[in-house]
C-alpha cells in the first residue's frame, strides 16, 4: 500500500468536503447535504483511478447530460404517460444510451454518470411530482459537489504528477531490493 498516496487522497477529500461544507453553512443552502454527498462519493470513488481528475471530469459531464435529459423527460414526457408499460418504454432509450456509452472504455465514466444521475434526478414516484425548482436545486447540488471534487483532483497534489511518480518509483525500488 502506498501510504503517501493514501494520505494525499485523504487530504484532498477532506479539503474538498470542507469547501462544500463551508459553502453550505455560509449560504444556508437547502441542498447542501446533497452536495456533500456528491463531493464525498466522487472523492472516494475516483481516488484509486489512474487519472482521477479526468474521471471526475467525465462523470461531471455525464451528470450534466443526465440532468438535462432527466429534466426534459420529467416535464415533457412523464405528464403524458399512463401506466407502467409506457413508463418503461419511454425510460428505456435513456438508460440504453447511458449503457451504450458506458461500453466504450474512453467514455465509460461519462455513461456511468449519465445513467446514475438521470435515474437519481428523475426520481420516479407514484404519483409523479412535478417540481422544477426541487429538480434544479438537486441537480445544482450534485454538480457543485462533483465539480469541487474534480477541481480538488486537478489542483491538490495531482495524482499523475511528478511527486506521485517519484514516490511510486521509490517504493518499487524498496520492494525489489
């Protein structure tokens, strides 16, 4: 195990969560807890990736696209639905799109982000709730949380930097000798 990489990941996550928490407390933001969850999940999920900043960027854009698709679906398609069969039939193309994109290694995290956040933000309920303000608030919270984690991965001890390379080489030399 690489102790320095683990400490750097922990420090990065701590700072990212602290930034979002400070924004939440300072503003009295109603969806601040969702932003905290998003920054925490993104920081933990991508810390072990070879390039966590790139993965965070992809899931951010997947979330943006999923959020826009969810908004369109919720307010343009769902009001016209009557029954589960139509619901399943109309939601399938969105899930199929995310799954298709997920099948390409270069875009896999984007597809994952699209599917996760599309399904999360649509939040199918019976009876349906049509609250655009809540949907916008939820989407912005997720995007802010993911964006702060992305920024932290890119700026605070970047994973693919010289420091990490020297540290890994030092560990490999120790293990070989």
